[in-house]
């Protein structure tokens, strides 16, 4: 098998991963919902109420509590809020929150 036959598809996958690497705004939308599910009461209840009433404030809180490592082909987000530290991988336009 020639190197071209191997490298061309590999280059295509890497380019697709880089093109579909989700940005921080996409993460904030995702995390606003996902983090509320992972919290324990009373934070969980406050988060749900806050999500409905103060969605922008909740996003701002998550934004300042999040560190993003952009790896070009994907991103790793670490968010620390009271009671939970969450690691999330963003790749191919989707997110996977690690346990």
C-alpha cells in the first residue's frame, strides 16, 4: 500500500476534526444543561431555577469557571464549580463529558 493511500485519508480526518472543533460558545450552551444534571442539591435546584430565570448569568458563571485547552483537532474543557469538577472533550462538533 502506498503512502499516499494512507496519508490522504488521514489528512482528511485531521482536517475534518480541526474544522468541526467546537468553540467555547458551543461548550457554554452544552455545559449549561449538562452541569445542572451533575450537581447535588441545593446547587442542583438552584441551577435549574437559575437556568430558566438567569440563563445568561449562569453562562457567565460557567465561562469564568472553565479552562479550555484547544488542541486544534479537539478541545478539552475543565470546569470547576461548587461541588463538582468536570472534564469535557469537544470533537467532531460534539461533547463528551468524562466521568
